[in-house]
C-alpha cells in the first residue's frame, strides 16, 4: 500500500467544504484524509512516510488546459527558436544545424518576427543559403504559420502552379513564385513529406517532456491536435504505449481531430472513455486561424491586411458539433477573431436548439457527453457577444501568457479593437467559466508565468506599467481555479480532480512561496518544491 503523509503545510484544498488544512494523507493513489497535523499524524504508523512541508503552500496538481504535447516533446530535440532576437540570429542557428552531414531535415519552432528589428516574416530567400543541402521547415510560435526553404518546397511538390489548399495559404512573391511562407493548412503540404519519428524516438521525447512538466508542478494536460489532425495517430499511439508500460505519469485528456469525427463515431468511441491516466477528450474543430498569421477571422479588416479566413463554414460547424454531441462527444472549437467567435456562438446556439427537438423514430439515444463543449482561445470578443456565450454553459479555454506575449502584435494588427482582446475578467463576470493553459509550444508551459500574466497583465519586466487593460486582470484565486478545478470541470473530471478532498486522485503540488501572500509581480519566479502524482513524489527540488 502506497502511503504518504504530508504535515505542516499551508494547504488550499479548493474544496468549498473544507477550504484550508495543514495536513493530508495519501493512500493507494487517492487522498485518504485532509485535516490538521494532529489528525493526520494519528494515521501515520510510527511516523513512517511522514513529510514535513515547512509551512509551504500546497495546491491540487496543476493542469494545462491547452497543450500540443506531441509537437512540443519532439521539438525539444529540434531547433528551439523561442526568444530568437532577430532574423540574422535565426539564420545563424539554421547555419549551425546545417553543419550536420547528409540531407536530413532541419526542423524548429518558436520564432516570432514581431520581436525582431526587421519586424517581417522570413522567406525561403532568407534561409536557403544558411540551410544548404538540408530541407527546412520552421514553425512560427503560434503554430499557424511556417517558413520552408526551397528544398522543402521542392520535396512537397509546391511550385508556381500549386493552388492554395482549402483552409490554407501559400505565400507568393511578386512574380507568383512560392516564397516559403505557409499559413494554416498549407503547412501540412510540407509536414506530410517529413520522415516521421519512430515510436522509440517519440516515447523517449515524451518521457523527457513529462519530467520537465513535473518540475513545473503540472500533473495533467489537455492534449490538442494541430490543424489537419496529422499528429493525432502518432500521439495517441505514443500515449497508449506509455500507459501500457505503466510510465504515463500525467492525467491526459486526449483530444481527437475533428477530421476523424466519422471514424470516431463509427468505432463507438465517446468523450471520457479511458482510464485514470488516459482518456479520450473532445473533438477539436477550427473556426479560423491565428492573429499573428492574419488568418483569424475578423469583423473588420486588420490594419495591414484582410479579414482572415474561416476554416469551417458556420453551418458545417454546427452540423458537425450536433452530430458529435448526439454520439456522446463534446466539441472544442478554436476561435480567435471576433467574427469567428460570433459565428461559433451562433453555431452552438443552433446545436442547443436542434438538440432540444424531438428525434425521429428509431434514432439511437446516446447519453450526453461527459464534458461540456468549449471554445479555445476566445481571444477577441465583442461585448455584445458575452451574454450569448454565458447562456450556453460552455467553457472558455484561455491562455493568459499569450495576452502579454502578443501586446505589440495585437496593437499593430487591430489598433483600437485591442480592448476586446483577452477579456478574461469580463468573461468571468458574465458567468463564463475559464480553464487556463499555455497552448505550448506557442507559449511557455510554466503555470507560474501564466498566472503572473493573468493577475498582472504585464510582461516579466513589469511592462506596461499598471498592466495592459488592467480591468481584465484575474485575481490569484481565479487564476489558481483555472489551473485546477476549472481544468477538471472542463474535462468533466471534477469528481476525481481539481481539489484536495478524500477520495480524489492524489495529485498535488508544493510551492516554495505562497501565491496568495506575495506581491503579484513575484508570482512568475515562484519555484516548485515538490510534485506528487498518484500519491508518489515525482519531483522534489
């Protein structure tokens, strides 16, 4: 029997029945008891397996509600371009990688041109000389835009006569030649010809990623598919391999690509199927692209381009969500632009109305999905759409660190409409529940950085002074809730996760500083002292 007894802690349980405690007993992967030091000591035979926490803050294990784990884990072994300060530095890193012999692919992710002196997107002309004989594909930090060199375009058969794929854009120069920039589903034209990682390579990368997440206090994640769903099969296979080997030390809510809806339904799958560590989550659909790539669908044009693109027509989206719901699947819908969010709300209203109608005779009646529908990002939302969204009972899955990462880009691209971006507190006041995450590898997965951005609306250097639209700041309890109970409820797992109460799964994080007592500006630097998963210590500083 795995027993662990934690005493002398500052335990915020997030359980309304008993919100504070100093000690907790863990047995068999579950929480056995929560209470005072004296109460828990009586359960510890001869003081064995007793840990004194020195008054440190204890929270339920943290869950990142929007994570592209397969992409991120593999990228740990590729060029890591987050924070690259200029196009010239990007070229230097590519040139260094190109020193490898042969013609292997150079892959990387994380660059963001809005932080460069050049402030422009790279093209194949910028990277051909540096990459030499190697085909190359580098993803922008939002994962909705990539740049390929000439060898990669050639390998994918992309030339002047190649049409834009549905839901994607091939960048072209003044003469009509592909310039290497690939937006949204156009990226898959090149991704499809990249040699896949072996199962062994994937498993090793995922082990490395899990260990890194434990250091951040993360014990669960909602794992998302990129557009086109091409990572769905290898990611699901890798998760199952880890679980079968008893090596999956995360609670994984595994989303399926909306492109596979018919197959998932035909197989009889449904949201919530699985084990305590690996469950099938939502079906993921896309309403639009990203603001950085100017493919987020807007009501009014960007300051420097058009209005973006719809990736799924609203009527088609409504029909797909209704079909999914009637088969026991919840839907997670990516929506960035204000027009995309408005159309998604309308689609969900249609679903609610049609779901209430009598079904034809002979229709198979399926139990409702095990989790609520959700909208991913909700980045730009007009105020008049807030009450409509609140009435739907869906979750808003938001990523606070992107708000501060994107300040310059948002102000450049939509000007005065920036006041409608990342309106977290307005969502809460309207009654929309929030689940918080990072969208990693789009942003850093450290939850302390996410909470810092949520409660200060500032970058780590303290800018802008007073916070960016400070009225949209979350409180510390609201931010913590979003990474714990909010994440659990968004996955329909509140009976097992999200708070520290007897009978729940024994996932906890112990922090070196008290988030509720320190100045909000210091939250970004808070360190994890210990992470406990399934009643076992998986990280200790």
